């Protein structure tokens, strides 16, 4: 069973762990979110246990989205050592953008380029 992430446990589960993590905020009516999801799952799977991926339905977690100041979907938040190091959002995102961001996250770099 997949762990449900919400405003009450986000800090503990996502941030405090310290493992490189990608959080995919998506919505059931966001076509771009749904189009990117399989690619992000594949990219994360290629990293094995070295990278965690959490998918959060923004429509069911509005308070968390407000707390994180997420203004648009899709939104991907990248964490390393308990710190958000990169945030990618918007309809123009591509799978290549996500791949570059994960590569940099795993290499200890902060940006997507």
C-alpha cells in the first residue's frame, strides 16, 4: 500500500528523511500532469532505492499546496538532504526537463540545466 502524504506528515516523510526525493503534485484533470507521470515513474525507477518518488493529488491536498505555495500544475519539487533544491512547474515541462533535474539531483547539483 502506498503511503498517503498530506499536510500533517509531509515534513516527516518527505523532508526529514534526507534521501533524494521528487514530489510530483498532479491533478486528475491536468492533462500535462497525467502525460508526464509515466515518464517520471520510469526515471525514478532507473535510480532504484537511491531516489524516492511521491505522487500527491493536489485536488485532495489543497492545504498542503497552499503551504508550499504551489500555484500551478504540474509541479515537481526536488529535495536533497532535507532541503528543496529545485522546483519545476508549468505546462511547458517535458520529460527531458525531469530527466536533467533528476540527474543533477543525484549528482548533488541544484538546478535543472
